[in-house]
C-alpha cells in the first residue's frame, strides 16, 4: 500500500477524527509553532488543545510517525521536519538579569511555596490566594553596589509541564539555595516554545529600573512572570540581558 500523509487527502473525503487531528498537528509543525527537534507537548495536553481524547491524539501521532514526520524515543515525541536549528538553550539564563558566575559578587537564590506577589496571580491566571512556587534572587557587587533583586512566580501550567520545577515544591522553605539557571532549558525540553515580553521602567525618585518579564508558551498559556529591580545611574539607564525565548 502506498504511504500517504494527511495533506494528501482532499477536504471532501470522509476522514476519521484522528486523521484530521494529524493534519492540524502537521500544520503546527510546518508553521514553526513547534520548532524542529523540540519535544511535542504530552498527549494529555495535546488532547486538551485539540479538544479530543488522548486515544485520538495517540492515533494521530501514529499517522505522523508512520510518515517519518514525528519520532518517538524514551524522552517523548519530537518533530523531524527540516528547519533551522533551535538556539542553544545553554546560553539562556534565568532569572532575567542574573549575572554570569562572578567570584566577587554576592548572589543568593531561594524558593518558597506561597501566595505570589500582587499582580502576579492575575498575570499567571491563578485564583486569588492560591499558592505557587516563588523564586527570589539577590545579587550585589563585592563592594555592595550594583544591587539586583528579582522575584519570579510560576504558573500552574509551568509546574504541571516541567518536572524539574515541580520537584522544588517539597523543599520550597525559603532557606535552601535554589539556583534555577536552567529553567528555560527545562521548559524547552518539556516541549514548550517560549515567548517573552519585557518592559523596562525607570523608578521615580530612585536611581533604579524595573524590568518585568512575562513568558508564555506556544498555546498562549502563561508560564512565569519576573520583576527585576536593578540599581542604575540616572544618567545611564542601560540594561543588558540574554533573550531566553525560542521563536
């Protein structure tokens, strides 16, 4: 029997539901919603995304596997379509504003399980007073200058999708050091394509700026929000950082 791909069938032909889902998923792979080589979201989340059962998603993936468009290994399924390589996640730094390793700087990072700061819950789609994983980062030069403080709140989606983050819940007591520099790497390996929006605002009456980063995935689900405050001379409001999103 000749092999066919979902787009080989005309729209007038009666198609089983799983074939239509395979066609839709193939479209997202082709338009870069899921970059080449990246892991696909799990069956449960694909089922929610397309509004079908997990069995239907499983059948759709089998269609794409049969035609060599998706490969599956012990880490999950990923697209095998040709395309530009995804940028090296090792170059991505969390949280925004975190310094490169500097023996002269005093850095501290911890996590807590608590109600997020005002404004974070709404940005993440969390119910009022619902607790989540909150990360705090502080850094200063050896002389105490150049102070940076960042507070990050993670969404329920991020904790459900990213196993490495979820593990911190049971030890989020605010006292244990928690350097989560590979957070964006973990998110990408969990099949999430990262999109971010950063805003930089001078703080009135202080030689500082606030950087607010909002990150969401390919389905517009919020993943995290970070608010960073950086000491900066009023005559030089320059802020340099690494862009940690895949596009």
